C-alpha cells in the first residue's frame, strides 16, 4: 500500500518536484536538487533546508471535508485516490510514532544500566512527528562520486545533519525500492481489478536492488543541536568542500544497506553528532554477469530502480506559520509604545516575514501555488497584511526621527494661525517628535548609559540605519536570486519560474519585472515608502544627514531633498493626528471663522444701506447681490 501511495502522489505530477536551493545563503549560487521531494504535515507547517522553505500539504485535511473539484481531478483515473494515499502516509506516521516510543524507552534503559542510574531519565527526546519529507530518487549519471567511500558509490543525498528540528527529537525514516518494471506497472495501473495483495511490499527484484542503495553514517560533533554556535554554522556554510565538524581522528564512515520496506530511527541526540547520506552503487562494471543471472534481465541491472524515503520529523515551533503570525499580532499591539528595543524588534520581524516567508513562497512559482494555495491562501494574506502594517510603522519611526532633527534645527516659526493646516500639523509633530526622542534619551540617562545629544545618534538613528541597510541588501540579493540563470533557462511558460511578490511600494511595484504575476485584490501588500534598493539607499542617505543635524542643530546639515518628499502622496491616515493636534486646529479654525463672520456682517451692513438709498431714489435694489452676500 505504501508503494502504491507514493506512486499515486507521483502520478499527479504536482507533489514531487525538483527544488532550486541556495545552500550557502543569499547572494550565493543556486543549485538544483538531484532528488524530487514533497512535504506533508500538520496544518501550517514548513521545513527549511539549504536556503529554501518548503510549505506542507496538510496530511489530515480530508478527514472532515468533502473532496474538492481539484482533488477529484487529481485522482480521477487512479485506482487509489490522492486522499487515500495521504491517509496511508499519515497512518504510517502514527505507527512510526509508536515505535519511536518503544525505542526511546529501550535506549533509556540501556543508558541507565551503562551509567549506573536507576531512576533518572537519560533520554531527552520525545516521540512525535509533525511533518514528513518524502524523497523520490533514482540513479543518474549526474550524481557525484563519494570520495570517503573510495569513489565506489555515488551520492544521491549528500552528507548532512537534518536542520530546523526540535532538539533531541527523533528522525524516523521508512524507505521502499521499486524495480523499473514494478514502478511502470504501478504507474500504468488505471483500474481496480487487481487486489491490493497482488502488490507486495518487496519482490525478489526489489530485494536485490535494495543492496544498491545504502545509508552512509559518519561522526560530526555538534553538526546540529543546542550547542551548535552561530560561528560554527557560518564557517560550515562558507566551506563547500568539507564540513569542519568532521575531524580527522573520528571513526571512519560506514554505509549500511536495508531491505525495501524497512524503517530506521535516529534517536535522541544522534542527529546532533552524526551526519548521514544516501548512497547508490550502480557500477555496471562490477558483477554485471552475476546480477544478470539473478534478475534475468540485463536492462534491470543498468538502474538501481526508484527509491522512496518518507522521513518523519518534529520541527521547532518557529517553522509553523501560526507561530510567526502570533508574533506579528503581539508586535502590532505595541505600536503605541516608543523605544529603540521596540523599534528594533519590529524591523527584525519585518525582515523575517519578508525574507523567510513571503518571498520563500512566491519564488517557488505557479507549480507550488497550484496545489497549495487552497490551504495557504489565508496564511499568505495574513502575512501580507502584517507586512503592510510594519512598513507603515517603519514610515512612522522614520518620520519621528526626521521631525525631531528638524525641530532641533528650529525650522518652525512663531506664526500660529495664519499658516496652512498641513503646516500646523507638521509643527506639532516636530515638537512631539523631539519630546519623544528626549524622553528616550532621558530614560537611558537614568541607566547611566547616555550623556548628551551625540549619544542619540548611537541610540536611535544608527540602529535604524543599520537595519535599513540590511533590508536594502536583502532585497537586492533576493532580486538576484529571483533572476538566477537556472530560472532563465526554463521555458517562459514554466510553472517553476518565480512569481512576482505582490509588494506595492510608493510609486513602484514589485522588484521583479520578468516573472509571472498572479495576484488578487486581497493578495497585495502596500508600503508608503519607496522600498526598492535605490529608494532605501536614498532614505538611508537622508537619515544619516538627519542624525548629523540632530547633533549640530544646524539647518545646513539637513538633507537637501528629504525622503518625505518621495512619500508626500501617501494618505494622512498613515500617521494619524493626535487629540492635541485636533484641538489646536479646531481653536485656530474657530478664530479664523469669527474673523470671517465679522467681515461678512460689516460688508452686509454696507450693502443694505446702499440698497435703501437706491429705493428712496426710485431705484429697485439688486436682491440677488444681497442673497449672495448672505
């Protein structure tokens, strides 16, 4: 049943796909994966590896809902439906969870006995999985030889420790291998005549082919886990030839072949201190005659068949979209507060939801959208709305720092009510902005960390400028990734080309110009800033001058053309008027209105006297003039 379930997902043509990854981070070379993959899991789960975030298809979504039209089309000509296939894989997850509990209990008993403990728990991990990453792989000439195995085998999945996982959690892997004939038979089976028992989990050919595939294991301390430092991670990312955690005095690597239909478990901290790989031995020069006699078909020795591996994992909570949405909700609820720490957390969150979530979804193209949009539409819309709120918040913070600098330079004059309303608003905001910055400075002085206005630059301006520079760099590197040569060599109508990210910057659209565009009214995020790389660089330039002017108090240090002019067409609702501003505006309006009424009464009296004289002179007064005056 499991073999058939995997093939059913493959037949849809949308589940298994080649990923375009960026193993060494933004700004580095993109690469295709040798295997095709799909991700199933709990609602809202994702898995990030090699710089790419995969979005999960829910594995229990069919329990309480009717089949949709798309689901019916996917399984129209199949003897097993897509829903049934996913349900079988979900049941496999439950079985592996129960086996994990048994293995962890056995491991705990062995560690107690070895270390002379009787009551303490020696295992930190817990049983349970919320996703499975299903790999489909075949032997091809593109696979590279593995030097640690004397170049006798090729590497289908290179050496790695699984990332993004809860510390000490178990990794459970079920794998099955299909011969070419068995695989073709399952792919072409379009009727229900055959009984399920006729598809055995393991045939003689499958057993012989299973020796071609092996799991490589080697020691690599702190490859993952709580003691892995950021510095080590950066070193490993920058070293593409050899992982720095693999030391020369470690035990040699080993490779183990398992029968088709087997499961293996990486328990507790095993993934922290070991790396694994998937190896394939398909050297046609080795034992061809013996293999041909056993299998009886020379063509079948030319391939290692098709291997499916369902790898079940327990992710850290940060890889579920509901976790990031809760962070966004809590952050936006604190917009009324002012402070450098709050501003920094807001800017970091904005960078995260843009780079780690929104752009990760759209870079994977229409193919991902076709089969996942039904389950991810609401989540993506929420992320876009929070992105817009955080961009507006960024505008408010920049305005505050700009107004504070302008007030320090005494741009306001003594006129009160003869100015335009917009100018009165700006004057009030400058005063409040400077008061807010001085309050922040005063709080820092109480902590004996700040002394004068020069420290405001280090406290308020420099951190914001630094985060804006990071965002400008991030967007530039994403632009390069979205236009990588691997996408350009694809057909123009390919579903794997990146979609335009639905960002609408002030006076601009998305950074992409050549990719596909699929958006709805709700699927749009609007920023009051020019958020392109060039626009951000201009804002950064202006903010540096505002910082300088804040310290000197000289108008000549202000930027010649401020970014405020770039964003002048944004609706005033972005920065709402305070209650005090409204009262001040109302008072001035009332004074102006009283003056105007006095002039109207005076003019009206003059015209009445003029009309009366005309009447005594037998001249009829012009009543329309009197009506217009009134």
